[in-house]
C-alpha cells in the first residue's frame, strides 16, 4: 500500500532481457533499510526488490506489467518516481494507492497557471467513470487532485495542477505533450462502482 507521495526520483541504470525484464534502478534510498522482498512503487507500479547494493536495487518486471504500463517506461536512463510501501502508523499524506496501473493516459497539453503547471490528459473510455472534479488520481505514482473532467468526441480529458514543489521532486515537471503516463484510479471510486453494479442487479 502506498500514498502517492514520491520520496525519491530514481533512474534506470540497466535493463536485462531474460524471461522477464530485470531492471536495476539507482536511488538515494539507504538500501540497508530496504529488505529483499520489499515493495517499492516505481512510477506507480508496485515492484518487489529482488537484489540490492548501495545506491541501487533490482526488480523483475513481467511481460504483463510491461504491456500495461507507459511506453518507454522501462528504458535505460528513464527517471522513475519512487515510493516505499507504507508502514503501520505512517501519515497518509496523499490518498490510498495500490501500485496497480489501471490504464495509460496521454499528455494533451501543458500550460502555466500562476507558478503551477496545468496539465491535461486523455484517458481510455473505461477509466472515464472513475474520474470526477476534486477527486483523486495517481499519475506516474503521484497523488493528484482532479481539477476538471470533460467528455468529448475524442474521449475523456482531465486536468490537474502541479505546484512547483511537486514539479521539483517528481518527474511530472519534465512531462511533454504526447507522452504516456501510468494512471491508477482512486480505489474508493472502484469499490463504489462495484457496489452500484450490484445495487442495479438487486433492483
């Protein structure tokens, strides 16, 4: 379980093509405090530490994960938003995040909004019901508030504002138009839709 509050920007040092991808990620984390088998969210993807050394850790990325995450996500040199799993008693600074990617969004545009950046995304139709103004969404592992949602002929668009601090401590400050990002919808919205589904069947 995670909160969507990024605590480091890692960088992919090496990608080995085995049965799965074996990815080595450089990090500022004190790896003495990270156990083998621990979970780390990498740009919104919950992965298991299978090896480690000072300043880096290694994860295996399955073909299923590669297929369901953003294009070029697992390329050497790629920067990743990192978050260690919550411990019991930790402050929930963002919102409840599982580290399971629900879909891929595309950056439609970026513009200045005061000192912040306003970033617009297009999402697949199956994610549209889970997005609402003032609701929560996770973009590449970062917990954000949805400012606007608009349904159009070319799909559903939503926009967020990214403050200067978030731009500086995550990869979102470097997003470009046309780039793909990982999206995780609010887990509460997912359960509410499931409840509505069964309520409709009961009636």
